[in-house]
């Protein structure tokens, strides 16, 4: 039996793409997956069905009161929380000279602020329980600068440092780690991705399943593994 069997694990942004892949993998491991979504209700319902009828939780992660409500609902419906995967994120491309306050806030409210407040809500419960695992999905953009994604890179670099700081703050009961994906396409493709692929030592793009593997590793690991960032990028971050 998997070490995750019966564990209640919330995955934010689980309706599609990497979040869906993580949710499916956790369900296959026997976890009780909680599916968060914001606007992609139909996709979330499909993921929930594919996870064996997993419960759905809707929340606008830009709003701290909605985050608090979601965790209270998890308490009511599932009784506890053993793991949190902060996957929900936004990605936009702008020349930094043209980024507006609204552009900046749109990215940081979900990519960084929401990650912190979800971690806070989860860790309060996990510390009271005596154990818990948090995995934050960062990005290659948090490790390497991209000129037309300065606002995004700043948010994802923030996730990596937040992971390190919270790992110290929440120890020893709760571990906090991060996974930084490289090029993981889900149908979309552009010239920038081609350039990244050509520079990737592995010579190929990654898959959502490979990101899920890394998440599962951190969710299973002992509390001697905390504050770490694992780049799952085919070696691209080493170039």
C-alpha cells in the first residue's frame, strides 16, 4: 500500500495541465485528493471524476477570505489536511517597460500571495495534527531570468525563497519543498519554447507525469528533506 493512501491532499489549480496530472497521480496512490479550481468548473469536474469522485473546492485565490473559507470547508468535509500542493499560477508575457500595476498584481496575487496564505492555513492545521507536507510548484523562471517575463520570474523566485523560509518556520512537524518545472507543453508551442528545447541537455520536453513524480517524492519524504527546490527540467537550469 502506498504511503499516501488515505492522506487528504489539496491540489490548487487541479482542473487541467500539471495540476490535473498531479491530482491523477495522487489518486492512483490512494490519496484522498481535494480538487481546487477557480473558473474552470467543467475541467475540474472531469478531473474529479477521473480521480474517483474527488471532492471539488472552488475559491478565488486572489482573495484571502476565500482561501480561509476553502480550508474551513476542507475541515468540514474531509476532517483534516495532510498535504498541500500549491500548483495554481498565472503566466503572462510583457516587456517590463509596459507592465502595469494591474499586470503585476494579477501575477503576484495568485503566484506568490496565494501560495503564502494557503501555506499558512495548511500549516496551522498540520502543526496541530503533528505532521504535514507542503509542495510549492515554482518554475524554471524562478531560477533563470526571462527578459519578457520579469514580473513572472519575480513571483516564482519568490516562491522558492518562501519555500526555504517556511521550511524553517514550520519545522519539524511540517516540511515545505518546491518543484521547478522546465518545458512542459500541453498543446501550446512557441518560438521561445523551441529555443528552450534546443538548449535542454535531455534533448526533449518534459511531461506532467514527471512533475507529479517529483511532487510525490516530496510528499512521501521524511522531515529530513525540507526547504529544497527540485528542478525537473532536463538539465536546462544547469546551462
